[in-house]
C-alpha cells in the first residue's frame, strides 16, 4: 500500500464496490481480491465494515464517499499512531453497547455512540455493528457533528475515557 495515495485507493475500491452493489451483487465476500483485503487490513478495516458503508451509501444516500474516506482516515491514523499498526485482538459485541435510550448528561444515544466510537478507533466492532449506522447518523445530524469529527473528539478526550469532555463538545453543538 502506498501511504501517499491510500485515500485514492480507498475511493477506487469504494466506487468498485458501489458498482457491484448497484449491479445486484449483495454478497460482499465476492467484492475483495487478496490485494483489497490486504489494503483494508493495512488501514484497519474489516470487509463487512467496508460493505456496510457501501450498503448505506446506496440504500440511504448516507454516508457519502467523502465521509467514508474521512472516517477511514481517523481509523487509519489511530491504528498507525496509537496502535503502532497492530490490530486489537478484542472485539465488542452488540450486547456490550449501552441501550439505545441510554443518556449521558441528558443526551440520548451519547453513551451508545461513544462506546461505538471507542471500538471503531481500535477496530474492535463486531461485524454486525457499524459506527455511523442510521441511529448514529441521526444523532450526529441532530447535533451537527461530522462522524469523523466525533471520532477525533473521542480520540482527543483520552480515547473517550474523558466522558465529560465528549459531553461538553456535544452540548456546545
């Protein structure tokens, strides 16, 4: 993988997968050649996670390709900078997430998206979970926060452990 052009490689793969999905192929396991899988691993992405962005992009128009690249950039930066390129052996399951109606400081959904953002940064989301799913997008849209910006705020707030800092950021929006 070329670091200088990784974003272009991401976008080319994204566009190729969009074309496959639009062509009726919903079996994401057929989307990726060995080189694609190596690329995804190098930026900290799982094939299913990548597919979920494609599926939501086509079915709901959100996230757009540019947002997907920006989200990938944060994950990639975290993997290379904080995790020194070593993927986490851990994975959180849907049962590990706070309830959808859980609140933090009176803000519904914040505990859930915060936990998902922490796991997204570390590459620990179970394949059945997606950071920036429909519920996350509704929360982020309501608070006028870009998904990649939220990930960076979580990172800057002691990897999400400083929940008061994250809460204050959301409340300022």
